[in-house]
């Protein structure tokens, strides 16, 4: 029975478009594209092993994320099917064993894909060590995907939670940040990353870093099997009743629906509190003092000044938190509003009014994201021009909220969430970051984050506002993306209403 189940489960993964997209996109984006910039960041932040160690470790990091996402999709998509199999006489233990074997296959495939991308970029001195490290990192994240899949049933929320855990694990781990915080030693990638890059942790005891990495992998397999077996147990499904609401006017009804959707999304509220704290406060805590050149404009004069990274890192990390959260808001509202929007349009609500209400909700949420992040940033960073600094982050939030609303319908729920994190990371976090280069490269000027980030640099580090051209460019981005989002949403609403009318 187990071989049959394994074969069928693998076929299910092969048919899942999200698994294929993540399997290709993550190694390419993280190992081929982002690795050099991450190496520069490690040298700046005092990461253990330096830049070369980070480039080698990216293979394991990419494999871990892909495997965690694949296991999450396996658990969430198969919950009801597994229960039906158990009701039909299958043993939960054998079912869990088959799922774990599929997880091991996924870990091996993810590690091979990440290692292949790494070999294309750098010369790997010890390929067997790096391959084993990538595989162990992938296996360690099986439990992350399984536990999140059991606790969080909405795919968008689950993908966001896995991404958040992975970001904390990678960006504040020893190879990239050099932090010695004891709590971060409990993260899945801590010991396997140090062993893969041949950097001794110094706190692994007699077991050694490899022994603890193997222990993490074994524990991950055991807990994953337990979670799947418990989740396959049949249970009585509870049924509930819903009470239809009423609204006096169309705009008020649409705004009420949008607000209720945001209010009922607990993952978004948790991230609204955690992301600014992790991105901003932890960055301020772990960044060592030093000297970083930054290109600025002071009273119309362009010059390169040297700043202490420990004093400015928090202020430059705030835009990443703002862009990521705003993009997620756009994704949440666009993917979760489909059924409600169809009912509203069929009930007589005009598509234009509904699209306008959605835009207002997204804009209000973007303002809230900016307010929370700015409040957290103010505790560790003193901007020279606070009004302009807040305005720059607000415009950046509006840009990425519109991009998130556009990406989700085109790419799907889970892939849209991944792109919502990847876009700000590549654009705001790497291409535009003043911590990594004095000023952005020429190609980075065409990205949406260029204008807002240059405004952040000008407002945060200088006493005079000299980013008028960047302000106009940013406003143009906001207007253009807002118009495109409104047109796309209105077109989708009309199409949905027409399809529902014909089928009914």
C-alpha cells in the first residue's frame, strides 16, 4: 500500500503549478541573483565565514524554503483525502509514512535544484558536504510546512507564515548577521548552515554541529509523521449558519466587506506587529558600528558621505517592512474577496463603486502599515525630516499594495504571496539599499522602489529636501499602478458577474 500512496502523492505534486514555480524561481532568485548581494551584506554585518560562506549556504536556504512550502501544500491539499482513506480502512501510520517518504523525495529534489544553481554561480570545493547540508536543511523544514499546514488552513496565510519563519531564520542567522542571540539557535537552519560552511558554532557541545543538524532532521521527520497521522483522524464536521447583512448604499457596503476581510485575517495582524519589530528593531540591535558611504544630495550638491551603519540601518530597513506588508495587503484583499465581490455585483452593486471601495480599503491599510512601521522606527532611528520620511514610506506602501493586488489574480494565491515577499526583497532590500552600495545601479532606477527609497535616504540622512524629481517619479508610479489596478479589478468584476449570470 505504501508504494502506491507514495507514487500517487508524487503525481499530485507534479500536477501542482505552485510547486513547480517555487522549485524553479527560488533557486534562481536566491542562489543566482541575490547571493552576491547577500555576501556583501554578510561582510557588512559581520556574518560568520564572510561572503563566500553565505554564497555556499544559499543552496541550503533555498532548498529549505521550497521543501517547507511543498510539504505545506501537501498537508493542506490532502487533509480531507487522507481522512477519507483512513475511513476506508487505511492505517494512519502507513499514510503518514508515505507522506514523509514523499517529503524526503521533495527535499532531495529541492536540494539538487539549489545545488545546480549554486554550481552555475561559484566553484564548490566540497560538493558532497554542500549537497548533504542542503538536503539536511530541506529536511529540517519539513516540520515547518507540516505544522503550519495543520494550524493554518488558508493557503495565503500559511505561505506568509512560512516565509516569515524562513526570513527570520536566514537573515538573522549566524552566517548572514553574525548574531549570537541564544534564542536563534533553536531555528532549523542554525547548525546545518554553520556545518555546511565549515564555521564552528562553539556551542554545539560533544554532538557537534553536524550531530545537531542530524538531530534536527530526525526530529523533523518524526514530528512531521505525528502531525500527519493526527490530522488524518476522522472528525465530525461542524456546520454553521450565516446571517446576511444589509447596507444602505453601495460604497458603504463594499467598504464594510473589505474591512471585515482584513479584520478576520489574524495572520495579517500578527505580521503587522512582528514584521516591523523584526526588520527594524532587530536590525538596529545586531548591526555593528563602522563606516558606510552613501550618496546624498545636500542643498542641491551631490556628494558621498560616510555614515555609521549601526545608526542608519534601522531607518533603511523600514521601507522593506512597509513594502512587504503593503504587498501582502494587496494580495489578501484581491484573492479573498472573490466570492463576496460576486455576490455584491449580482445583488446590484456597480463594479466601479466596488472597485473604488477596494482601492480605498487597500490605501487605508497601506497607511496603517506605514504608521505602525514609522512608530517602531522612531524608537531606534532619528530621521532628519520626519514628514518627508513618512511620506516616502507611504508612497512606497501604495505602490506595492497596488502591485500585490495585480499579482495575485495573475499568479494565484500562494505564488502571489511569494512574489509579494520576493519583489520588495529584490527591489527595496537589495537593488536600492544604501547599506550595500553608495547609490543604486543604473538598471535599478527603472524599478518602482527607486524613487521612494531615494526619498527615504534624503529625508532620513540630510537636513534639506532635494528629492523633488524622485517625488514626482514616485507619484507617477502610484497613479499609474492605481489606475491599472482599478481597471483590472473592474474588468474582473464585470467578467465574474457575466459568468454568474449566464450559469444561473
